[in-house]
C-alpha cells in the first residue's frame, strides 16, 4: 500500500473517531472517546518514517473535525424551531 493511501485511510479513521466523540451527549463520554481518537493517532503515526510529524497532522485533523461537529451541534441546539 502506498504511503499516501495509508495516510488517507488513517486520516479518515481518526476523523471518524473524532466525529463520533463530538456527537456524544455527556462531556465525560466525549473526552473518553476523544482520548481514544488521540490514541489511534499515535498508533497510526508509528507506521511512518517521521512519526512525530504524522502524529501532529493526525491530531490536528482530529481536533478540527471534533470542533466542527461540536460547533454544528451547539448551533443546532440554539436555533429555535420555526412556529407554523
């Protein structure tokens, strides 16, 4: 498998884990799931020649994905239902 394909697969996995973590209701559950996403980042990064650089990229992707999904959830909670 090429390095680019491997990285795309690892990135997809990490972003999916972060997305799932962001959708949990309780903060403690979100943190536990996000910790799992970060652990997956470390495990995936170990397969590359420069694991530290890959780890930073994967963690950054997880954080951005988590933040985007949490922001969507907060905005959805604040938006009132239209009155018909």
